[in-house]
C-alpha cells in the first residue's frame, strides 16, 4: 500500500479539501495522511475517510512537526501546497519524493511562491489543468519546464452524482434557483452574478454558497450590492457547507430547473462546475482558465466570454430546465 503525505495550511471545507477527499476516494488502496496548521472548520471532511488520517498542529510548531513526521514514517510521496519554503526543505531532506502543487489561479501568488521554491530539489510542479501548467511553465527557467505537469482534479463521485437525495428547501412554488459558489472577492466576481439575476424573470432566485469568510466586510458589501440591483429580498446565502450538503443542493436545484452560474474571472480547474455537472445540474460559466477542461458528465452547459453578461443571461435561459424563457 502506497502512503502519501499531503501538507497544506488550512483544514477547511474549501477547494483543497475537495481535492484531497477525491484523491482518497479514487485510490482506496493507498493511505493518505494530511497535515494542517489552521483549523478552519474542515475536520468532519477528513474524519470520515476510511483510508485517510489528519492532524492539525499549532502554527508555532507546524514546521517542526511536519519535518518530524516526514522523517519518522515512510512516505512514498510528499505533496505540498502553498508552503514553498517548507516544500524546499523537505525536498532536500527527502530527495525524489516531494511534489509541489499549485491550485491557485492568482498569478501574483504563483510568482511569489515560485521565487521561494527550490525547483532543483522538487520532483515535480503539478497543476490541475493544462492552462495552469502553461502559465507556470512561462514563469520558470527553461531547464525546469519538464518538471511542470498536469494532473486533472478528480470529482468525488461517491459524493457528487445524479442520485444524491435532494435538499429539503422551499423557495416558493415557481422559484427557479440560480446557484453561485465562492468567496465575495473580486476574483469570484459576485457583482456579475447579481447583474445576471437582475436581468432574468422574477422566478429566478439567487442562492449563494460561500466558503468560510475571514473578512466580514466582504459579506456586508455583497449584500449592499444585491440591494443596489434590487435582488436583496430574493437572495439566499449559505455559509461553509459540507460536501454532502452541497451535493444535495445541486440535485435540489436541478429538480427545480435551476442552473449553476460561475462568474469567476480565473479558475485553475473549476470544481464547482465539475461537481454540479456530475449531479446533473446545468451550468453557465465564463470561459476562463481550466473550466473548459472540465468533463461535462453529459449535462448541459454553456461557456461564455468573460464580461458578456447578456450572453451569460441567455445561456442560463438556454440550459435551465424551468418553463420560463421570457423576461
């Protein structure tokens, strides 16, 4: 049995948790160990993995604890994300085992981490999409280009599939839910989602599903923007949902003729789109980053040029299963 150590700052319910759980589910014959330094509400996501274990160390002891664990247990692979100095140290201590992963679509973050990464010692630099790999290759010396590889993220089909029981929610007899997932930051572009909602018939109800917010003012600003577009009374917001709850919202929205709408300005992969499609929920999204590489699972979807809100609104109407097609 292979043993894989993964190291990341946050134990949360966000994107990296999806990455890690999906890998463990797809490879039941391997043992996955996860080390974190911030408890951000994700314990339950890892506690239920039959072939996984996790530990959260205080930040002051985190690096020493990681190096101790890596040295006193045998791991076939050591995979590090968002911690370039630690990855470099581990790569020197454990030659041939350390892979560094990029899952951010923020090029400023990638540039900053690459400057602090010992590319000579790292086995590989891995990303989840060809688009992101190409972006990394452009940022490294030619001698390291061959180390940059693409390994697509996996959808956890044990959690996200078309037979998931739908959530028990009632938005009204004729409500058509439009789901939006992300943080209320500029990159996720919540404002364009509100513009789409405002342009559609009254039956379309916006439902935002937001990761754990560290900046409360962003939530307040998002609510003010919803008021400015006249949709604040319809807006429903859920915070920090588990993957199981998210899957049940996808099938609930699907059964109501709903659509997942992605207005993100950059995506390294596009997990929300991939998981929605796996649950049979149609999607309308801006064509950015790795989203065009997401498998469609046989579900209707449309990809639209960034910023074309009228086209995105039309795409929502085209893929929606609801009998509402006029404004």
